[in-house]
C-alpha cells in the first residue's frame, strides 16, 4: 500500500518547486502544471517501475507528457526522484538549458519531445505495440489535457488502442476544465469523458484528483 502521508509531502514539495521555477523564469503555465502534481507523484513514487540511476533501463515503465506545456511539473518530479540535480530547475526556459518550455529528449527521464497537442496517445500505442513484440512486461502512461481531447487524433488513437487490445497503455486525462482560450465547455464541450472513453472500448475510472483515494 502507498504511504499517503509521504506522497502528500512530496506533492507539496513539488508544488513549491514549480512555483519557484515559474517565478524565476517569469513565464510558463502555472495552472496546467499544478493540476498534474498528484498524478505525477502517484506514478513516480508509487506506481511506475523506473530507475533514476539508469534512465534507459529497458524494462522501465514509460511516462509520456502529451500536454507538454505542463513540463515544469514533470521536471520538478524528475528532479525529486533524482534524475538530475534540483539546481537545474532554476534554469527553466533559459537559453541553453535542457529544461525548456516543453519537454525535449536529452533530459534524463524525458521519453518524448512533446508540446504539439494530440500526439501523445498515438506514440504510446506505438511503444505498447513494440513492447508486445519484444515481450517486455512494461506499461506506458500517457497524460493528456481535457482541452487537448478536442484534437481528433486523440480519438483515432483511442480506437486504435482498443482495436489492438493494448492493455499496457494507460491514458490519463487531466480534467482541469480549462484550455488556452477559456473554459473547455465554452470552447468545445466534450460532454462526459467517462461515457466517451467507455464507448471507445476503454476501461474508464474516474478519480477525484486527491492522493487520499489512491488504491
């Protein structure tokens, strides 16, 4: 069972680091980063199989941040895990820094360069199919924004995963109800995510976003 008290403490530390990073940088996506914290902490400190000392471990689980603008949250968690020195966090968005506004391959722990929304789940499907061929018992976690699901590619990927029965893929929708142009329901109302994903052949679980309900 997870240590809820420890996970909550780490989530607070990560939130502090995110705010400090963004303040020093003078730019970035605060809301989209903070809404991801509990998800990332639960994955990296409880659920995922990974090794900060060996980022290229073949048997590692993969995490893909499809909503790349939430990079500060991923960077803060990776630093907390020990993938790189935490002092690097304060170089966010600086010229020559490996910590740019969107994740880029080359930083330990980053699996894909992302930021062009809608592509993450397709990449996750490709990784899952490759893992099946290689007989690797790994899981691929893909985090997307609720506004991101306005992209048609997301639903093509959802159908593909269901068609090939990719049970090693876990899609996570960060339902923070906002996108760059305003409230998601005003820009393009997607209705019930649970019903939609169920209809696309997924086993869908709705959570309240707090660490207290981890299982």
